[in-house]
């Protein structure tokens, strides 16, 4: 099993998948935080009409 994880192709794909999951989580957290930028939460653009 150790030899499987030492292969360059396996390490490349595990790194790629790990980075993709990490950046997707960061993006979701930023969207979540942007939604609560004010006390009322996100505003709909047509609320003032």
C-alpha cells in the first residue's frame, strides 16, 4: 500500500483533489460570510421598488 502512495502519478492526483476540495471549501466559506455582510443578511436588488 505504501508503494501505491509513493508513485508520482498517485501523488499528483491526490494533491490535485486535495487542493480542489480545499479551494472549494474556502469559496463556500467566503460566499457564506458575504451573505451576512449586514445585520439583515443579503439584500435582494428589487426590494426598494
